[in-house]
C-alpha cells in the first residue's frame, strides 16, 4: 500500500466532486443562447454563488480560472497592467521571497521587462513574514502587495489582518495566494479585506485544472487572454461547467468538515513529527505555535542523508512525499523557500489531507525511519 503524504501537491477528489463532474461533463456551452446553454450557464452561476458565499465574497468578485497558477498570474500581471493604464510611471510591487513560483515568476518577469519595480521581502526563519516588514516595503508608487496565506513547503501561516488593515483605502491592492490554506483554514476575504485571492480546486478535493481568482469588483485588472469576454471580460474562454461545479462541491464539503479535519490532521501531523524528530539529526521546521502552521504540513530537515537518494528510497518503500515543492524545483536542489529561510540539511515535506488515516502515519513512521537508517551508513561509507 502506497502511503500518500503528498496532499500539498494534490489531494484526491472528494466524492461530491466526482459526482458533480460526472453529472455535468456533457454540458452545453454555457454561453450558448439555447435552452441547453442556459441550463449550463445556470450550473456555472450557481457554483459561482456557492463559492462566493463560502469565501465571504460576492459572486461578482469570483472569476473562474484553470487553477492557482492562472489565478495568481491574473492578479499580479492584471493589476500591474491596469495600473500602468491609469497612472504615470512604473508601478511598484511587493511580494514575499517565499511566494509560490505562480506569484514570484510573473512579478520577476514584469520587473525584468521594466513593467514594474519589485521588492521581495525576506521571511523569518520559520517561513512567515513579519507584517511590519511587508508594510515597510510599501512606497508611494506601490500598486500591489502579495502575501501568501500559507506557505506550500513549510506550512507557515501568515498574519494577513494587520497588512489588510493598514492597506485599506490606500489604493494599494492586497493579493493573497490561499491555495494551500483553504483545505484546513477558514478564509473570509470580505472580513479580512483582501482585494484579490487565488485558490486551486485540486488542493481541497476538487479536480485538477480549475481554480478561483477572487478579484474585488472595482479593482482594475487587465485580462491575460482576450477572446469571447466571459467572466466580465477578465477571463475569456468557454466555461468549464463540470470542473467549476466540481470545484464548488469540493469547497462546500471542505468547509463543512474543515475545523474537524484540521483538528484530526494536527494530531496526526504531530504524531508523525514527534516520531521522526526522535531520530538523531531530524528537525521539524516552521513556527513553534500550532496556530501559526497548517495542520496538514510536516516539514523536516534531515542531516546526513542525500536528497536524491532519499527520494528514491521513499519510492522504493512506498511513501509518496516531497523533497521540495512538487511544482517547483526538483528533488535534491535547495528550494528558494529553504534558502530564504536559511534552512540546512535535506528537506522532506510530508503533507496530509482528508483521506489520511492513523494507519498511514503508522506505516509512514516505520518506512521513513527504515529509509533514513538505510541511507546513513551508505553516506558514512562514502565519506
Ligand atoms: N500557489 C501555491 C501556494 C501552490 O502550492 C500551488 C501548487 O502547488 C499553486 C499556487 C499552483 O496551483 P495550480 O496547481 O492549480 O496551478
């Protein structure tokens, strides 16, 4: 039996999402004027409303995308491009240095092309950013601040409220990549005062290839792609009716069980971390306080073990975990997140999700312990 400890990369679809996919897969084009098209459109709009309600947003703020990467790109490039249209000078953007590539790369791309100037705020060693440091980077020409709700590698949870409070009514847009947070943490974009947020359905039990960009109405956003003008012209393209319905179903199921799931996963994560950090040379990274880290993530630094060898050995013993970020750098190379936090040793991210059970943790403890023990003499012999 393969032990899946890579839910941060993707988590299995929930039954509610599978049912919605199956039900709406053969939908008509939701922009067609005939009756079948109108029915399909009703499915999309009903899903949009459910998503908006679950996120504390208005349906007009919800733009349906192909996933987290597109939602992040739409916020970063779209907000900068719109700012360039309405004001003089090159807009300034503030991001944290530990953002996912879906935020960092578009921000760097804009900066390389001279379309924006960029400040990357260094994290604290536990992976969080100090809200004061973020606010200190804001200048007169800043148009966008992007701070992730939770880090995908370490699981550190950022305190967005003071940043949102300080930026309210300043004309500086606040975007948050909430892709990893939403499975175990409440997110109310309205109460928090976010202008933009990114979600990805396959991180909370929905299908891959669908996501949500929350973009507050009135926020200037230029589209990435021009076409049929769907989704208030910000995101053209035929609505993915079944994917959107499945995303809404998954989010509804997630929110319904979220606090119970978070408590269950926190206990399982702690048991896994306690068992593995009992081995010499294994540390758990991230914030000390459980309130400041995702219940789903256990990020370890391991001394005396080669990263590539560990990845191969874990495959051999039947544990799917990540030696970095599945959608970032490959195994063995230090990730930009670990570098920015100044972490040493070989990384191992174990991430749990809604299907994780006690037995998974028992097996993982046994197998990861064996893998580390098997690799250490090899290193000693080589050395
Ligand atoms: N943002 C974060 C924090 C992520 O963890 C990921 C995926 O791992 C993404 C964005 C990209 O999302 P998607 O896979 O839907 O493009």
